[in-house]
C-alpha cells in the first residue's frame, strides 16, 4: 500500500485449455450432470453453466439505485451477495456476454482463491500481514481461507474498505474543507499533539459509534478524514479477535485505504487501450462499444504482466522519483526498458 508495488494480477481465463477437448471430456465423464463440487472441470465455465446462469439470474427492474449515502451502498452490496445462487461468485454472465472461442473462462472464485494462496506463498516470511479489501464476499472468503492460520495466530488482519465514488468535485471539496476546519479546532484543543496523534484520538471516538450493517451485522466505522481521492470512506474490521488495544486498532483504521490499488487500475485504463472502460456510442443509440478490446482474451494477461513489470521497476513516482520496487528495497534505481526486455535469468 505504501510502496505501490503490485505482487500479482490474475484473470479468470486459461489460455492452455482447449474447448473441444474439454467438451469431449465432459461428455465422457458426465460432468454436466454432477453438482459443481464433484466435477472434474468444476473450475471451468461450461456452456450449460452459462445457459443456466442466464436463465436463473434474478430479474431486476431497470431503475436507479436509491440515494442514501455510503451506509445504503454497503447494505445493497450485502443484499446483492445474498441474491446470488453461490454467494462467493459474482461473475454471472450478462445477456450480451458469451464464452470465448479459444481458451476457457474460469469461475471467478477459483481465480480469487488461487490469487490469495499465491500471496500466501510470497508473504511466507512477512512478520505482519494486513489486507485492505474491497467489499466482496468472494474476496473475503478467499482471503480468510488462504490466511486462516495467520488470522487465528494474530499475524494477519483484514479489513473491508468502502468508498463513495459518486460524489461531485464540489461535494468532495466541501467535505475536505469541513475536515480542515475541524482539524484546526482540534489542533487548538491539543496544541502539544502531532496531527497523527490527534487523528488517532479522533478515530477512538468514532470506534464508539461503529454501526452494524448487513445480515452478518458487520461493524462499520465512518472514517472522519476525507481527501479528494477518498472523500467518504467506511471501514470494517472483519478479522476482529479482540486482541488489539484501542490505539493499535485505531492505527489500523487510520492506515486503511484503497488509494494505491485504485491508482494502479487508473494507470492501466489510461495506458492500455484494450483495458479501458467501454464507451457509449451516440451514433448507435448509446450502445456499449469496445473498439480496442483484443479478439484474443489471452492477450489481456500478457498485457497485465508486461505492464506490472513496467510499473513496478521503471515508472517513477512524481513525488520522490522512485519506483515501487525501489520503495520496497528490490531495486537501487529505475530499470530501463532495454534492461527489462533483454533480461536473461541466470541458470
């Protein structure tokens, strides 16, 4: 989160699978007639699964989400998860989406579990591990399954972070202005304390007002320090073990942010045309148009792998002119494009 270093990106698609081979194997082993956990190819989106998902997807009226602030947004997110046939799976197909002709699509939850077990291997020697996660039941299940032992031993903590991204620039500016005014009052009230100490005391007061939201009554804290990138934020401590004192927990709430990963995603969309948001075409009745998307889905993972190396080892921060790899201590300076392209692993 502090260095900006990206450890891995994984898409729910496998280029090595041959649809014709899998189709023949499924017909031979009867996978289509078995419940998902007992299938040989349970991780793969089969055509019958795609058809059934379209047919059984809950019917929703096309109407705007009611306005009710961040609490309502969090509650609706829980409700969406409860409406799924499988609560950990959020990749049900839409009517305009079809399965790829080459390679095969993987059920999203399998990719998420694989991603977190991949992180567990990379972080095996880390002293403390803290996850700040988007509010998603699949991400939560994958993280807590992979790091179950670390959570129980107190070595790993996980938090949901939810941000209101629908505010206008003027609304953001107003919230930041109110915070600055309140912060000036706190500095006057506590002249001997640093700004961070004041914020931690502030958070301890907010901890007395956490709210239970959703079916599982997860306890959410309203983060009281808005900025322009995260103007309205709520945080939920999902691995609560009651083993942290008040200031330790306040410090973790203070750290919680999705800014680093959001910035990385924005870089991807800005620099990789095939992964930019689809556009609405005014000349075609506002239908969604994805003019730059690759015809071969396998290119997506390749683009992400190339960009991750470029981002981690070559792209410098505007603030201190350091790359994420330099911040993490993996490099002494920026690595040139030529060095990256011509790098040869020693045998």
